[in-house]
C-alpha cells in the first residue's frame, strides 16, 4: 500500500470511531450538566464512585479484548468462518463473566461510598447510583462486545452511528427520569424526579436500546460476521479461551490496578471536601472530550495492526502503528489547546457553583499540557493490543501510574490541594507517553511474531 492509501484507510477507520468516543463523552457531559443543576452534593455523589464504575466496566471490556483481537487477526487472514466461531464462543464467555461481575458489584454497593471516604451528605445517592450501574453491567457488556467485534471486522460506521443515537436517547431518558414534572414554555413535561438515580437509569436504558441494535446488526447483517452463513457451538473451546486469556488477562490486571490507583486518587481527593470532589469529577469529564479522540484512533490502530498481523504483513503493521500514533498526537495536541482556552466555558456548562468552576478551570489548564504525550500512550497501546502484545505494555502502564502519579500526588496534595493531584497526573502522562514511544520505535512489540 502507498503511504497515501495507508493515511486514507487510517482516517476512514478512525473518524467513525472518534465520533463514537466523542458521542459517549457528550453523553457524560449531558449527565454531568443535568446532575450538576441539582447542586454540588449530587455531582459529588457521582464523582465519588466514578472511579469504581470505571474499574468494573474496564474489567468487562478487557475480557472482550481477548476475543476481539482474535476476530481481527482471523478476518485479516481471510478466515471469516473461524472468526464467526470465535464470536459465538466469546458471547457465552463474556456474558457469563459480566453477570458474575455485576453480582459482585451489587453486593458492595451499600458500603462502597463509605469505604471511599464520602460524607453522609452524599453516600446514599452514591450508593444508589452505583447499584443501578452495577445491575446494568450485562447490558453494557452486550453493546460493547458487539461494537468491538464489528470494529475489528473493519466496520467503524455502524458502531459510531449507534453511539450517536445513544446520546440522543440518554438526553431523552434523563430529562424524564432526573427531574420532576415541570412547565417548559407553558407545556407540562412529565418527570419522575429521581435525581441522581434517574441519571443512572437513563444511561442504562440508552445502553440497552443501542446494545440490542448493535448485537442484531453484528449477528445478522455484518458481511464478515453474519451468523447465518455458518453454524457452530456456543461452548467456549480451550484453545480460544487460552488465547483470550493470554491477550486479555494482562489488560484486565492492568485495568484493576490502574483503576485501583484512580480509586486511591479519589481517597486522596475526598478529604479536600465536597467542592474538590465535584471539581475533580467535572474536570475528569471535561478532559475526556480531549482524550477520547485518542481512544478512537487507538481502536482503529488495533483493527489495522490486528488485520495486518493476521495477513502476516509486519512492515505494514508497523507503518499503521506509527501513522496512528502521529495522528493521535496531532489531534489531542489541538484538543489540549482548545481545552486550555475554553476551560471556563466548559466548567460553566457543568455547574453554576463559582467555587467548583474556579478550581475546575485551574486543574484543566494544568492537564492541557499533557495531551499530546497522553495520545502517544493511548494509541501505541491500541497498536500493541492489535499485535497481541499486552503483557509488557500493561506493566508499563502500571509502573507509570503507581510509581510516578500516586507518589507525586501523595506528596503534592497536602501542599497544593487538588492542583497538586493534577500536576502529578500531568507529569505522569508525559512520562508514560515517552516510554510508549520508546517501545513503539524499538519494534519489540512485533519481534515475537513469525
């Protein structure tokens, strides 16, 4: 392939995936803004458990990665029937796993906010929000699994469009479930008045509708994955499970430890007060608009590298990885500039509380400096996953977060407050980007392939 063709294919696969990621962030913006209108306490109740929701969700997504990479490599090798067989087995394995994880999460929902250091003002809402999220994990898993295998087959468009649809549904469900019945422009609009619990229910319902549609498209209308083209067993085979474990287990362990670090960060932030918790939660959501394009390009890199590896074209896999990383750094660098300039407007969108706004603007502008190197880490990791190289990159992520970020945060938080926590994050992301670029250029991530 010519360089022009490689750039064009990378862009074609990246844009729908970026759109899907950005749409999910817009949904989080909508949730945060709607809940933010209820006050700082309501926002803090969601912010308190947000890292825990990421922990459980990321474990489920890691399990999917172990199978979706196999699908990408099989399709790249032209073995579509084998890819469909893996999808059948993966569906059984991932759904059973998500049900078990959901049961575990539900069992700790009552105690979790207290474990995280939340005060009595926010623990009840935080517990209810987390319980609803936990019960919805199998719903999230169905949609994520279907979207992941579609993307690995090269179809970025359908998952992207359905995720946009999910944003619209989330607005609709939230407007009904969060607020009480009210008058808007002289028209009575029904509302359930569930507050924080309504935000969680709205998200689960939106995920349910889109997850079912995503699954149906994958199952019946995907040219590569249409299950009507061949039959097979839904019982997972040992060979498939072993490969999924080899790919997915390091990712899952990494996610557990990384999210554990994020939870520890929440514990560091919690004593700083309700204003700090709310500002931290809003800033995390605001920043995600900058880094989600990186995750979209990273998903494209996983597909491009995975299919190139499946076709035994290592040189092409290496070129796609570098093109994707450069693209991600450029896009997120621009987004970092936008975030720095628009930080006041972004925080004003989330909350009317002046104290939360001021603190949020300060930490967003600290984080803006890290965006290009954050992109290098995100997209490089996506490329490594496509090659099945997950153990060393996972260890790199863990070492960077635990040894650099948390150490600095613990040292700086007592002196600089929430600003200190985000300075530590900025320094760590730059360091992580550097070590991922080093591994990318070393070629070690491809050496074990024949």
